[in-house]
C-alpha cells in the first residue's frame, strides 16, 4: 500500500492480521497517531514502514514489543517527543 495517496488514519483492522510480516504504508498522506494496537503484531511483524506521511503524536512505547522487527521507518512525519527507551528491546532491528 506504500507510495499511493492514501488519506485518513491507519485502520486498526490492519493490526488484526495474524500473519502480517511486512506493513508498508510509506509515502502516503496518512494522519493521526500510530495506534498502540500495533502490538498485536508482535509475533509476526518484521518490517514496518510509515515514512513520508503526516503521522502525529509520539512514537508509541509498544513498538518495543515487536521483537521480530528488523526494519522500522518513521521518518518524514510529524511525530514529537522523546525516542522511547523501549526500542532498545528490539534485538533484531537493523534499520531505524
């Protein structure tokens, strides 16, 4: 779904896909916060790409629960606040 002109918020139903390994919503026009429901993908998500949107709020601490995550792209948004120390739990992370 990346590199389109998708608008609105990220639907929480995307976080309910039990086998989802790659969530690419980068380079769209999505807005609003990253929902903490993303933690539901802790056992499967390997790549998460939200770059180049209009996401707001803070970087959710629950991202630290995505222990299989290898790549996390949040750049070029409107996120604010500190980088959560919980991201330090992501032992498989190679791209941030």
